[in-house]
């Protein structure tokens, strides 16, 4: 999946604070549309932002985070999400909406990534069926490597009997540009 280094460890330590702030909705931009599902191809948009994704800090009030729907460099579909990270005192993050999963089933979590200069850490958070309790939090991607071509990262998640939702949190450290596309949470047959 990637190599954990000391810089990424620092991102992990700050992640707890970032997740707390994001869970409170403080200085976060989020546009929801329950009919659009995960919207992992970033195709459904409103006011220039993909729906069902939250951005911290709010890119409309903090110039350290610029969010662009890129139609020129995509892994699949018509858009990718291009995120430009500038110098900041806060750790920028992107969070998916809650994705319902069924207990006792296996799911493939996948995303395509390109990177120029950022430290990337993707955390998978598994919640209870009502989304109020965190059962597991695991880092599934950690890299600071330059990725000039699209690279797909994936894992298989087995959902426990008391679990019912997954949230993906992308933490971004260091100034640079990251592209995300084709983010999927799909049941594995069999």
C-alpha cells in the first residue's frame, strides 16, 4: 500500500485532531445529496464542488486548500478531483459521506491517485450501523512518493456483525497537488 515514514506518523498524530474538528463541522465545506451515493467519480457537482465529500479547511475561506474538478486528467469518467495544498497551519483533509455496508460481507475499497509533492494518508473508519460509534480506524494508504501516473490502491474489508458504515478520510500534508478518482466501496461477490 505504501511506506510509513516519520512525516506520515506526524500526519497520523494530527489526524485525530483533524477528525475531531471535522466531526464538529467547524470550518468545513460539505454539500450533500443522498441520491448521489458515494460519488467516487466526482461526477455529481454543485457550485463547483463534488457532492457527498467534505473539505477541511473550507476552500472558500482558506486559500491553503484549492479544490478543482479536473476534466483533463482523469482515471475514469468525466472528472477527477484535483486538490492543491498550500502552506497552512492546519492539516487539510477530505472526507467521504457515510457509506452503508452490510455486516458479514466483504467489500473492496479502491481509489486511483496521482501525486505531486503531498504526503497522503487515507484512513478508513468503520462505524456502527447508526454512524455514531467508531469501531475501527485504520490507515489504508500512506505515501509521499511522487505518482506522475494514476496508481490504484485497494483493500478488502470484512464487515463485523456490529458494523454498518464506512467513512474515508484523506489527510494531506506538505504543499503540492493530489488527484483522486474512481473511489469505490463495492461488495465482493462470493
